[in-house]
C-alpha cells in the first residue's frame, strides 16, 4: 500500500513544532519590544536620556527583524498554497502590525 499523494490544490502540511516556532519567535520579540517601550515611558531624568540614546536603534532592529521574519513566513505560506484567511497566515500580518505600532511608540517616546 502506497501513501496517498497530496493533491496540488491542497496546502502543504507543516509539523506542529514548526507551527509553534512560527508563532513563538515573533511573539517573544514583540513582547520584548513592548516591555522596552513601557520602560521608556516610566524612566525619568538621566535614565531616560540614556534610554533615548539607544532606543530608536534597538527598536528598529527588533521591529525590523520581526517584520522581515513574518514577511518571509507569510510569503512561504502563501507559496505553499495556504489560504489567505488561515490563522497562521493572518498571525504573521498581525505580528507585523504590532511590531510597527511598537516601533512608532518607541520613536514617539524618544522624541
């Protein structure tokens, strides 16, 4: 008995561990960025000046990495014929939006 071949119009099957990492990596990075932005909101005086000196660089690298990672995953899932309304596909778009909002928050807090 031979295993059934997937039909060409069906999305590729990915392992549950890969699903976990696809959700976990951008979530952890965005959580760091959220804590970093909140830290900038509560600092005062000299600590705030030190935070401002590095804030935009740290936030842009972190948010840029999340956006690039999620955009790459989005493209890979769409190339694998996953539907555009699949939760894994939509999660990447949501993570990109969250990273953009957090980057904007850090930029506004550092000015």
